[in-house]
C-alpha cells in the first residue's frame, strides 16, 4: 500500500501527459472517441482497484464509494454502447445517464459524512458561512448551468434529470468548500487530507466545467475533460487508505492553521470571484442586483454576528483575566505563607538539616546542625566523612527514592554511625535539602533483635529457623551435600549431677569444637537441648571422614571448672539428593538415623541409607 501511494504522483503525471498528447495529435472526431474510451477504461481500473486487497475495506463509507465507482463505469459502458448502436431516444438517454446520477449521489453522501457537523453547534458563524457558500455556489451554478438546461433539453423528464444532476454538482462544489469551513469529522494525516482535497476538487471542478462547456455550445472541449474523472476516484481511494496514518503534532498544527486561515477568508474570496464573474458575464440587471444584494446581506449579517461574538469573547477574556489576577494574588499570598512556615520548620526541626548546592557545598544549616558541628570551618572528621558518603546519593537523587540508610564506619576519631537520610531535590533551583537523623542506637537494637530471632542465645549459633532458610536457598545450587544430626550421649547425667551451669559450659565448648572443624561454606546450628546440625558440601566418602573426625574431637575430655567430663556423640547422616531434595526431608532422614544409632550402640555415626526399611 505504501508503494502504491508513493507512486500516485508520477503515475498521474504520466497518465495526463500521454493522454492529452494523444488527444491533441488526433483529429477532432477521433480525439472525442479516444477520450470516452480512456474514461471507460480508467473508470473500470478504479473499480477494480476498489475491489483489490490493497485498497478494499469493510467500512460503510467505502461501500458507498464502491457503488459510486461501479455506477460511473456502468454509465460509461452504457453510453459507449448507446453511441455504438446509435440509441437516440430521449427517455433511453435519460436512463443511460442514471448511473452517473447514482455515482454523483454516492459521492455527495460520502463527502457529507466526512464533514464535522458538530462544529456548526459550537460556532454559529459557520452556519452563516455555509449559507454564503451555498448561495455563491447556486448563483454560479445558475449562471453557468441551470439557466441553459431548459433550452438544451428536449423533454420535461430530461430537464428534471439534468437539473438534478446539476444540483448534485453544485452540492459537490459546496462540500469542497465546506472541507475548509468546518473541517473533517476525524483527525486524518496530512497526506490523507491532501488526497481528499485533490479528489473532491478534480471531481467537482471537472463536473462543473464539463457541463458549463457542454451547455454553452462547446461539446468538443467538454469531451476532452472525460479522462479526468478516473483521477478523482484514484485520489479518493488514496485518501481512504492514508487517513489512518500516524499524524504528528506538527502536522496537526499545520492543518489547524490552514483551516483557521481559509475558514475566515474563503467566503470573502468566493464573493470577490462571484462579483467579478457576474460583472463580466452577460446576465440580466435584475439577477445581477439580486445576487449582489443577497450575498452582501449575508456578509453584513455575518459581520454583525462576528462583532457580537468578538464582543462576548472580549468580555469573557476581561473577566477571565481579572479572575486570573485574583488567583495569582491568592497563590502568591499562599506561597509567602508556605515560605514562612517552611522557614520556621527549617529553624525548629530537631534533626540536622543541610542546604547543599549543585556543587555539593553546604550553603546553610539549621540550629540542630550548628550544635552538631556542621557550621564549623573546616568541617570536623565526622562531618567530612558523612558529607563524602552523602555526595554519591545526591548524584543519584532523581533516580532513586529520597530516603536512605547512610552508614558511616568507625574511625579512630568517632564510633560507627547509622543515619536515616532524606534528600529533597529542588531541580529548578539546583539545590538539595538533606535531613540527617541519627538512628545508630535504634539500628543496632534492630540488628540485635533480628539476630536473636535467628540465633541461639547460649551458643550464639544459628537456630533451626535460620538453618532451614539457608539450606532452602543453598540446596538448588548444589550437586551433592550431607546433613549431620548430632546428639550428645550422657549430657542429661551431667546436668543432673553438676547442674545446668556446667551443662551450659559443655554446650558452649561443643560449639567451639564443631566450629573449629567447619569452614565458612558449612552450616552449623543448634537445634535445641544437646542437639546440633551441620551441613557440609561433601560427597559420601568425604562425609564419612568428616564424621570420624567429629567423633574423635568430641570424645576428648571436657575440662569444665574443676571437673573432667566425658560426652560422646551419636550422629545420623542424610545425603543430598539421595535421601531428599528439601531441607525437611533431609532433617527427617538424618533424625531417623541418629535415633537408630543412639538406641543400638551410641558414640558412632550412621547413614540414613543404611537403615533397613
């Protein structure tokens, strides 16, 4: 479709040059015959294009166009046959001209549906402009066509047929002018609007000039206009297929400027042309006076309405300006009040507030910042380090959220600090307001509470919750691994004999020994009581050697206070992924193996795969 539209202009130029070169070279009788044949072939091609996939659409206006194109082709075909067989009967000729009337009727309806009639309700002057255009069109139509129809036609039926067709021609010409006066019902691309104007102009002017020449005794010249009719159909088809193209704001603004300019000038231009036309064209004095009187009366009425409309707009503009000045005054007073409130807030805010410019220099500070040493020059080590940490956040102020946690690490001069930082960017003034709230104590308390939720308070090892969450995240990344479930044999007797304080020291020492055997990639946790969990990234053979080492280390005596104590471990082992692919499954299988070894021999380890089921 895009290639077809791009080739329209060279195609039209080639068509006109070849056609009218041939018509100029041929004798008069042959040129008229060739003109009719070209019109017939052209109308047939336009009809075929309207039915092709490249142009065909399902909308109702497009179906009207298809009927119009087919009717014109049918009219050309019937008239060609009539001339061939010399059908000269008047009523038959009227019947042969009927397809042309259908063609023009469909085109008039199509153009009427393209107009934006809602503008007539919004702008009353358009009604007067339309009446003026209609009056001018009818006067021109009477001078050029209507008054010659009675003398040219032979019967009343033929006169009615020609008069109706001439009236449709005037309507088509009127709608061409109304395209400028009222605009289109929907926004179309600039290219689509150009095609519509060309198609309407070619059809309306060709029809008007054709019948003007024909009725004024120039049938040969009129016949030479027949090849122009298919061009109007080609431009209308191009309009239907380019009207929905994307339209930029620039194109839309251009069309609005053209419509605004021509809408007010079109009536005056047509009036001037009409006065010149009827001045030099032989018409009766009565018709001349009546035409000029009617048109001038319409224009005077339009000027009166235009004056009243301008007066109303002036009053509305004056009232709007007064109202706008009141609003500006109110807004200014409100801004001044807000400025005073913000100044008061800035001075009385309990946290540190800094005003920093685009070069990251401090311009002003509030009293709380003065107390914190931000007004000292040069800045102290703590303030300097805070500002250095703050600058990267200011550089990203428009990209991320305004609230941040600013961490200032400890140095020899000051302890570790955590600051809740709020950045308020003022881009039009190229400055920032930064609020620094010291939340070090609250942050450390929050970290401690979070750690308490994931760690055992006695051994400081991770608890079961932390162990399972980390194992859940780790397992999908591994090919193999092992979970060891450790229970201390004889621990209950130590608690009963020496007390819980000694028992707690045994658990802490056990923790130290387990941690000494593991690496940073292993998970060690206290499940509760005297039960511990270890997950290592190791194969079955590597796990066996690790379990033997655990037995050896935990079998060493525990020297607690003045006591020498002995505990032994019972270890159940589950393998990933053989014994399970989730932390829950691995824990269950390792627990089963631990209880099995504890009941049978203790101080040993057992793989879950060795348990007979």
